[in-house]
C-alpha cells in the first residue's frame, strides 16, 4: 500500500505543472522496453533513468533487503507494532509472498543503477478483495527527498499499463501522509474518494492508462 487516507486532496495548478514536467522529463525512459532479465518467479527487472527496480528473489533484492525495509518503523509507521525480521523472513520464504507473480505483479526493491545501496521498494498487487489493482511505494529515509519514489512508481505504472494491460491503477494513502499524497499527484493520479483498507481509513487515488498517456502527449505536442 502507498500509505494514506481521509479528506480528498484536489490537484492545484502547481501540482499539475509539476506532473507535466515530471512526465516530460521521464517520457524517454517510459518508452523503453523492459529488461529481459527476470526473477525466478518471472517478474522482470525494470530500469528508469536513475534506478533499477529489482524483483525480489533476484540479487541484490534479497530477504535481507525486504526485512530491512519492512521492519523499519519509520517506513511502516502506520502499523501499531513493527514487523519482526523473523516474521518477515518467514513471509518472504512462503508461497504467499510470490502468489501474484504469475499475473506479473509483486514487489520490486529499488536501487540506484550503479550501486547496491537499497533505497526502498515499489509494489503492484491486488488491493485486498476489492477487485482493484494498487501501486505502492515504501522508501527508507536515505531514499527520500530525491524524487526516487516518483521515478520508481512511474516506471512501475508504465509496466502495469503497457506490459500487463492493467487499467486503471489505484493507490490508497493515509490522510496524514502528505509526502505520499504528493507523489500520487506528481504521478498524475486523481482523488477517487476514500475507503477502509488494511483495517484503516485511506484516501483512494486513481489513474487510467488514457489519462497517463494524454498527460505525456500534452507536454510533448
């Protein structure tokens, strides 16, 4: 989950300008094809201008990387109690962690292109039992403030729309998580009401393939 909820935020003119600027600068990398390298579970390695999105199970996206992100209380701040490394390692080793891989969905760890410095992770998965597909992003403190979450999520959106033919794609975000809301708006996602997900109230954001493509065309025409 992308982390958030409640009062609906409206995109401002400034937010729209930032969205178009981001899509323009990122359109070249969005058009590139996915790398043919895949994880043992079939998820592809994805590249953007600055980043590698490495599916878990493919080095260096190891169980240690997964545990480092998901047991960090600053990352998974919405949980009443943090996950333990033991519990997360067990989940990683289970079939449940990779159950969506046959449908091209799952978790990708995010690294710079030229190093193995873990930055965070992005997720494409079913949104509980809603019938919707959600995108999510979780970044370590060292991976924040550089536009990495937006860049990684944009690459995963491109994969979801163009390779997996998923349309639309949603994000659910806690209302107090302003940083994550801003990522969603920079991606061009639109407020789509609210609901209870993962036992907590969330804002819901939505992006269609046609809107995503039209935003790119608007700034390049």
